[in-house]
C-alpha cells in the first residue's frame, strides 16, 4: 500500500482543518443525564487507544444530544505515523496528485503525481480517492456532483484560544459544547453595530487536552458577494483563507472582551487551511439521502455505522438533525 499526502502529515480535515473532535462514537439521546454510550467500534477503538496512550484525547464532552471527544492534532499526526508504519504502508508526504491513469476509458490503474524529486507514476490494483474533493474521480472522468444542485455548505476557519480560565468559562456557560442562547444573544447584542463583524451567533466552543485552551468553531466564511464559497475554485479557496483569518480575529477579540474566563486569552493557532465541509462527491451506484439516515434505513451492503447528526451549515443559523 502506498499513501500519497499533499501535506507533511496525515489527518486531512481533522488536522489540517483543525476540526478537533472525534465525532460519531456515542449514541444520541434526549436524556440529558445519560452517560456516553459508545456504539461504534472496530478500527476506531485502535485509533482511540493510540491517541489516549499519547495523551492526545480528552474525555467525552457533551455535544447537544450526544458526546464527542477533543483530540490534539499534533498527537493525531504521531499516532497516524505509528499506525501506518506498523501496517507497513509506504507514505510519501508533500506529494500532489496530478492525474489518473485510466485504462480503456474505464479502469483506474493508479495516478500521476508531483513530488520534490519531480513527476511520479504510481500504479495500483486498487486506487482509493481520499482527497475529500473527489479529485481522482474527476481526473479519471468518472461521474460526480457538487453539493446540492451545485450549492455547497460554507467553509470555516477553526482556531484555538489559549490563556482561558476554563473553570470560570465552564461555570458561566455549562459543559455543553454547543453554546446556549446566553452566548448567542450576547453575540447578537454586543456584536451588531458595535465594531465587530460576527456573521454567526450559534457557535461551538470546546475545552481541550491542554490547560487553559478552547477549540473554537464559530466562523461562517462566505464571499464578499454573500454566497457560500466553493473551494473547488482557486479564487474562492483563496478568499476563504483570507476571510477565515479575518473572522478568527474578530471572534477572538469578542471572546476576550465579553466571555467569562477569556479576558486574558489569545489565539494559539488556526487550521493549516480553512476547514472544507462540502465540495465534489463521487456519484456511485446509489445515493444515500438525508431521509435514509434519519429513518435509520438499513442496506444489505452497509459497511459503516455512525450516530452523528446531519449538520447543515448554510445561512445564519446551522441546523442539526438527530438520529435517535
């Protein structure tokens, strides 16, 4: 097995995009007093153990009707390196795929890529497109689609805030990482017309494995013309990075000025790149729809399990649909 990676580490959106949490481990319930009930296992258990062994995974924290676990993205890189080495995978970092090797107009036999040594051809019996954007699918000329009728969910710039008195923060706002109406109302009241630009009032703030730190998922990165940016386009991707950093500073300044425990806080870091929620997807034999997920529809060829809700990040207020 050969793994090609454009960055110098593994993890994709979880690390480069700093999404920060291991989601979908625990059942959702309306019982707020119910403890975490893990319902997904398999390789997840092995990876969780690798993170825990290195001190890179926090205990479960409340996320609405379920729980999630915050990871340290630096530890994620090291755990991934170790697991890949143990499995005998040949990893080639800092490599960009440039094309698909297609035989007879149908079968993908590998890819072409560019490394620091120059062009490379990697042939394979099976080629897995793990780009997140169906790049190899598109390069091979195979069917794909973009979002819902071409519309995508907005990207986000996640960042980490240090210097937080997390004990005071939790005492003031509770342990649910989806911030309640008190914080949303404060953003609407203090943010509008008071020198801040805060496009989203419903936000997520997580304590992490590090003392005095919050992981902040709050930005709504949209274009200057008000549309959701599609990072398949170079100009949109660039605009998203710049706008994401600008919004990060605005939210960090607002937290420092108005949230309990954040008075001495400062930005520790952001994602290596803006977090991308939705772009191009491969069009397969059949399509899994939201209604199938919410109905708990079962398929004979099903291979995965996840109790995580459907998140719709479009418009001023995100919408979450739970599978109970």
